[in-house]
């Protein structure tokens, strides 16, 4: 099938956007590799340590810029998170941090909701207003959306829960935490213009759980999910489960080609968690001496190695792949988890 050639000014519009996305990807804020991101910890930890040393200026390496298409794929995933969070918010089952949208929220007293007295002009007051109140910061799994703020406002902005562990050097955001303990049940869908209720109230989860959203194309949807969730996703959710003291998590896959969905449960795994803790603490100790763990991929021809920014350093200069004891070192560091 041949497409009609576009006028040069039309093609320039597309090229302009692609140029901007590549420029933005290179010049945007750093990802911050000094800390360990749960979403990357199921991959090659040698690569993660390389990234940390580049950020420290100990290794000179200019990362390959992402193509504009790749950046759009990432952005599509981020927008999917927002869309699904709104679904759960409307159902009243989403826990998180909720920020009041009233820009002068703090000008109202917590108890009486009376305006606090100030001597400044209204314009100056507005420009110097402290940040609006946030709810849910005192609980590691956040709170339900408040009915009303202390200032009287009823509109809130949702923020994802952040998980932090200083000892293991973890920091990351959780897509969603769902809690059905205050959900009124399926009866609400029989009021007004009713729809067929597809669930039983007694089947809904009894305790809060973490959800991580993944967008995936049709090929991955059919092939990668046949035997459950990929290992690196399980590691990510396992970290969330343990840092938030939850019993399980769910990987929620959405096929980006037709919006079909598939859910995969990730059970609490204390053995895997113990290995993750061991790895993270050991890697922090290694960082003081600029040491590196063994590569996780089984061969240097693997897909993960083929597109790694550190391939030349790792494969040609480090000598790790020629080490006759590499298999034992990999087993000792990663255990049976891969």
C-alpha cells in the first residue's frame, strides 16, 4: 500500500515535533541514578551500577538519545496511569495523597474554616500564599479522597504514593493503591438507568493492594503474558508490597492496540524480597569502591546487552565475560531469581 507523498510543510510539522521530543529527552531533568528505582531492579544490576557511576562523574558516557517514537510510547504509558487512576477515584476506592486545589487554602483555619487575619493586601496575600493542604501524608498507603478540605473546597488533585527506603536506597512512585473497604457495593449500579452488575460484592478484595499499570502491544500481550508476568515486573511489585506492608499486588496490563486487559496477581514473596534486600545493600557498599555486580543476562548476545549503553565497557574492557567463574558469581549474586 502506497501513501500519497505529503507536502514539505506538512512533513516539516512532523519532523519539528520529533526534533523537539528528542531534544527534550536529552535536555530534560536527570532520572537520578544515585538512588535505585524499583521499576529497574529486576533487570541487570550491573547496568544500574554503571548508571550510578556516570551520574557521579566517575565514568564518561554519553547515553544514546531515545527516538521520538520511544518517547511517545513512554508518554502513552504515563497518560494511561492517569486515566486508570481517574477510574478508581470515581469509584471511591483509590488511596493516595490528595492536594486541595484551592490556591489560598492555607488562609483558612483548620477548625473554624474562618479566614485567618492578615494585614497584607489581597494581591500580596495571593502571591505569598503557602502551598495548599495535602491529605494522606501520615499513612504509608495514603488515604481515600477527602469529602471536603478544611478550607471548604471539595476539589482535589491526586498524587501517587512514594515509596522510600534509605537503607536499601530505594525511591519510586506507586501507580495506585486500591481499597474496597468503603465501597458501597453493586447496588448503586441498579439505580437510575441500571446496568448488568458483573461482579459479586463478596468477591471483592478485603484488604488494600498495590496496582502497577503496564501498556503492552498485541504481540507482547499474547506472547509475554502466557506464563504470567515477566520477572522484572514481579520484582518491581514485590518491592512495593514489602515497603508498603501489603499482602499482594496486581499487574494490570492494557493492550494498547485494542484496550483489552489482563490482570496478573503478584503474591508476597519473602524469599525474593530477602534477595532484593541483600542485593541493594551490597550494591550500596560496592559503590564506595566503584565496584560492579556481575551481569544478569546469561549471554552477552542477549537482547538486554545488545542495546545497552555500556556494552563496549562491559564486554570489551571489563573482562567480566571472559571470567571462567562468571556463572558461579552470577548465581551467588542473583540467586535462582531471573
